[in-house]
């Protein structure tokens, strides 16, 4: 009875406090997202590009110059993607009458099939507005686009500024830890930092190159089929590929719907487009990526989906991209703190849990 009472008053209180703490932390992250999100992005980018900065330093290039070179590469990549999307958007506006005519044809077919009302004297969006309120939503999205773009520029500036200082301070980080935390405390923090840097760099680097490969294959495949804006769809596939599971599905659906509008009523190019998106994403995302990535992160697929929901709610689209790295960081921290080790096991995959169990068995036998 005494033992049962101790169990209830100890672990139950601890887990209740842990749940309350998680809720408070989530609320703080949601409220302070305008500051915390740019800092988090800059921290992850600094971890990933740190080896590149060290590579430049081997050629006796000063650290600050190496950092600025890496930053220039990142900004150049963003400018390239922005120019592709911008020029394609302008071209899309010029081709809008053709696409609206195709959309009208498709809507007439669907309206007749489901016996929906249709007025031939009104445009496609006027008819659809009567069903779904699309025009009102498009008006709201258009008005908010300018604010979104300005916020993006502000966040990009903050990310660049944070990243410069983080990379510059990284060379003194270990010395500061040794002075601030003597003995095992410093060693534990250094171990956690090294594990985080190694696993996050490994994950994001492989994800980056595989996403580039996926985007190139999608762009080439769509160009061969004749899908318009193939380069844009390749860039979109590259970006969405950073979102596990959901991103590839969203890209595939988007391209297939666009092909439906472009090639209607010819079914063959539409089917081939959907098949290309399916084959490329399965071949790279579900066959090649697991073999290259291995089980380094050791995250549960269910927890990854929950993480996408949670971080997406907290930080929007950026949260979907950061969900897996953030979960990996939380898991690594919990692994190195004994009282939080059960959480790391719950977050981990079955293989990681079995590996942890096999490591503990000899300890129990010796005791």
C-alpha cells in the first residue's frame, strides 16, 4: 500500500506537471512566434552550414568572410526560386483566359453530372462562388498577400542576422561551456549539442539533396509530357518534399489537377502526369530515402504525424518543415536526461525502443 501511494504521489504528479509545462511552452511558442521562429530557423541553418564554413576556413579564409560567402549562397538560392515563381506567375496571368475556359468546361461537366445550378452568362468564378464562396476567399488572400510578402522579407533579414552571429559565436561555444559548467554538466551539454548537430545536419543535408533530385526528376518528367510551368512544379516539389508524407501527396495532387485543367478532355496526359508524380515520389521518398537515411533519427511514424499537426498549428507552413528536426532535438535531449528518458522511448520508433531495451538488459543482469 505504501509503495502504491509513493508511485501515485510521485510519478502522477510529475507527469501532470510535465503536461502543464508542455501546454505553457506551446502557448509561449505560439505567442512569441514572430521572434522564436526566425531564431529557430537560423539556428537549424547555422547547424547545417557550419561544416561548409569550416571547409572555407581550411583555405585560410577569415571566419566572417566564410560566413558571408555561405549566406550569399543561401540568398542566391532563394532569389533564384523567387524569380522562377515570379516570372511564372506573370506568365500564368497572361494565360488566365485559357485556363478559365477549361475550368468552365470542367465545371459544366461536373454540374451536369451532380445536377448543380449553372448560369452560362456568368464566369467560372461567379458560378463557383455561388457554391463555395471562392471569390470572397480569393479576395481575402489577395489582400493579405502584400502583408505576407513584407513579413517574409522581415523574417529573412532576422534569420540572416541571427545566423551570422550564431556562426560567429560557434567557435567559442565549447570554451564558454567549459567555463560555465564544470565537470559532468559541461560534458553532458556538449554531448547533447554534438548529437543534435550530427543528426540534424545528417537529416537536413540528405533531405536537401534528395529534394533537389526529386524536383529535377519531376521537372524533367513534366517537361517531357508537356505540362506547362514544369520548372515551377519542380521548385514546388523541392519545397514540399521537406514535409514528410504530406508534402509529396500535396505536390502530386496539385500537379495532377493542373494537368486536368491543361489537357482536358484528353485523359492520357493526365494519367501519365499522375503516374510520373506517383513513381518519382515512391522511388525517392519511400525506397531511396529510407535506405540512405537509415534509422538515425529513430522517430515513430505516428509521432511524426502528430508533430506535423502540432508544429503546423504553432508555426504554420514553416512549422510543417521544421516538425521533424524539432522532434529529433526533443528526442535527443530526453535521451540524455534520465528522468525524461521514457519520453524519448515514446517518441522513438520500435527499432530504437528495442535497441534501448537491449542496451539496458546487461545492466539489469549485472545488478
